[in-house]
C-alpha cells in the first residue's frame, strides 16, 4: 500500500520536473537583506518582499528581544482561551489607527485572514465578486464560503459592473480585490471600484499585502494611493512583507465585522495566537515607518531610478510606479535562462512562467527595496542589458 502511494506521488513529482515547474529552494545563510549569503556565495537580492529593508533592522531586532524578555516565546493558546496578550491589543490598535479603520483582528498570516474572512461574514444568500487575478488565499477563502461566486476580468470595470448587475438579487454583495497585483505590480482601480460599489450597494474588500507600510504617500497602501481610505469596508494584509517580514496578518474593518470575526472566524478560533515577539516587532515597525518618512522616500526614488534606467537602456518594462517591476520576456525557457545567467553574475531574481502568469507572457520579476543603493541598481541594469542583448 505504501509503495503504491509513493509511486503515485513520485509520478506527480516527475511530471512537475519534466514540465520545468519544479521549485528548488535556495538556502540563505544570512538575514534577509540586499546582499545575502547563500551556500553558493554572496548574491544581490532583487526578489524579496523586503520593501523597506526592515527584515533585519537593528531597532526591530531590539524590539523583538524586548518582547521576548517581557512576554516569552508565545501564548500556547488561541486568543479566546488564554492567548490574548496586551501586546496583541496594542498591535490591533496600532494597525487600526494606521489605516484609520475602527478595529483590527490579528491572524498568523494574511493567508489565514483571507480564508477566515468570507465564510464568517457571508452565506448562500450573498455574492462575492472577485478579480480573476486575485491572490490564491482570496480564491481559497471564497471557496470555503457558501456565497455565490462571480469573477470579473482583471481590472475590467465594465465586466465588474455586469457582474454586479447579475448579483443584484443577493442579500449582500462584496467586491474582493488585491490592492496591488503581485505579478504585474499594477494597482487596483479602487476609486472606480468604490464608485461602482456605492452605485450597486456592494461592500469592498482589499487585500493590501503588497502595499501596506510602503505604498502611497505615507505608506498606508493602495487605499491611500488611490485616495479611498474610509470607503473600503474590509482591508486584509500581511506583516510578512514590508512590516518587518516576520509573519502574521490581519483584517481591519467596522467594529461589528471584527467582533463577528472574533466570534466565528475559524483560523482565529482554532489556531495559536501570533507570537508576542512578532507583535512587538510589528508595533515598532509601524512606529518606524511613521517616524522615518525617508524609508518610503528611498524606496520610491530607488524604484523611479530603476524604472527610468531600464527604459533609457531600451529594455521593455511594463509602465507603473510600484517596486514590483516585471521585465517581460515572453518565452518561458528564455525567462528561466535569463534568471540563471543573472545568478551567475551574482544577481538573484526569479523567472515566472505559465501557469503563474498567462502562456507566452513569461517574465522576470524584479523587486526593489529601500535597502538597495544606486550601485546595486546600476549593477543590475548593466547585467540585464548585457545578458538581454546577447540572447
Ligand atoms: C503575500 C500575500 C498573501 C499572504 O500573506 P502571508 O501573511 O504570507 O500569508 C496574501 N495576499 C496577498 C495579495 C499577498 O501578496
């Protein structure tokens, strides 16, 4: 019996291998930062979500040590039994104030926040209207929920309106979207989405994982960038990207919504509380972002510098303003070959191809950080250009 199951799994693994989709993990021997140590040597990292370079920031490490000394490793309990520490309440309050939302509930990850959201608030009387390119955790969250599901073509406001019309007869309607889409770095058209939501009496849910803490004038995310703060009903996001990169996620919304989530949301009720160490670090990360606007400014200027230099070098880059910069190649094999060649030059990036992105739209995704300096970016451009010209 065991042999039979292993044979099945091995066949599946072989299929993944032969399709060129097998993901090998590179082991880091240093903290996450611009220049990382790997078993194969030092490389310049352009594929982390470490947007503000906070993953090894000395003040956050200090905040982690203080929380560790004060509160210990963790709660060994879910929140509602004996797992709520004062630092959790402080972080929830901190996030609510930062995003100007009424209340916030913490999860072990944003993935959990999204899977615990929809089934708690919505049932078969309701409808979820979701952008086709939404993150896997939103898709899984809507699958767990009994509400009717409608999908609209990516960023297509006419199609969204069509789906809102089709969903008219449902009790509640919620439009769900990523704030920033991770493969293209494009920003959701939140103003138009909120206008349509107003017109059709729908709620709006935004997953701002690729924006919270650094995107928008003061880092409050795509909701700030698109000037819709106060118009969005539900915001979910992660602490595992810009806000220190440790782990954890949250949902922010109206008091009644968050209260209901505390009563019924399954990943909250049945999973251990976020470590107080992470909560302490994340509180400090938000303080730091508010106290040090130069962090966001550095990221913005690095991003603008990189995007402009690519264009000046005649390299094809999707226009945009986000530090996710997709470099379109088209052919999957060429994208992976280019990533390999860049690695030989000491630059760590990843090639993405079908099914992660549409067929024939293979690309390399560069991610810029405030931790990079101009020399890092110059070096990257020089190597991208020479490898690309020689291909
Ligand atoms: C990264 C990401 C997540 C997952 O966040 P975790 O906290 O790592 O679980 C969810 N949604 C979006 C849009 C993301 O980019």
